[in-house]
C-alpha cells in the first residue's frame, strides 16, 4: 500500500483544494439538489395519491347517469337565466328603436307643417361661448406678454461630422 499512498494523498489534496476554492458553490448546489429531490418526492406521492382517489371514484352506471342528469339540469337553468336577460335587453333595444323612429316621424310632421326641423346638435347655437383668445389678441405680436414670442432653436451639432 506504500506505492498507492502518494496517489491517494494527491487525490485528497486535490479534493481539499476544490473545497477551499469552491466550497460555497458546492454547499449551495447540494442544498438546491436536496430541495429539488424533496419537491419531486412530494409531487410523485401526490400523483400516486390522486391516482388512488381516481380509482375509488369509479362509479356505477346509475351514479354516472345521475351526475350527468344533474349537470344537464344545471346547464338548462343557467341557459334560462341567460335567455331571460337577452329577452329583456331585446325589449330595451326595440323600445329605443321605436322612440328614435317616432322622433323622426315627429320631425317630418313638423317639417310638413312648416315649423322646420329641430336642431340635431346637443348644444344650443345661441349663447355666450368662451374663447381662449383675449380681445386684444394679435397673432403678429407673439404671446401678448413682454417676453417676446418667438425664440429660435439653439444650433445643434448632432447631424454628423465632427463634434
């Protein structure tokens, strides 16, 4: 064994140096590997458990038919609620369309009597309207203040060339 001892010493010293240089990385890697192992074991156990539960849920044909019938009744009930809501909405749409049609008929009757069409705009045309311009506004004078209106851009040298 004396001939193998220098070989074992060199292996041990090499492993020692690797642990000295990369010890934290090795420890962190080992912790992550252990955590991944534990998670995979839990996942596989839950899969096996769910498979056992699925096997227990094998129901008789009568029980399956009862479940399907209950699902069909629930769907019909939900569909009835949706149909009722759709009917109410259709009635509202019909009423709006009828009101618009009646309004157009009234407008036409007014026009035939010589009263003219009603204004289609939502805002009255007569009235005071606010303007953003003051009374002494002159576009040739700038912004109206004492600071001078126009200011040219500073020259930029970023169009290429040197500097």
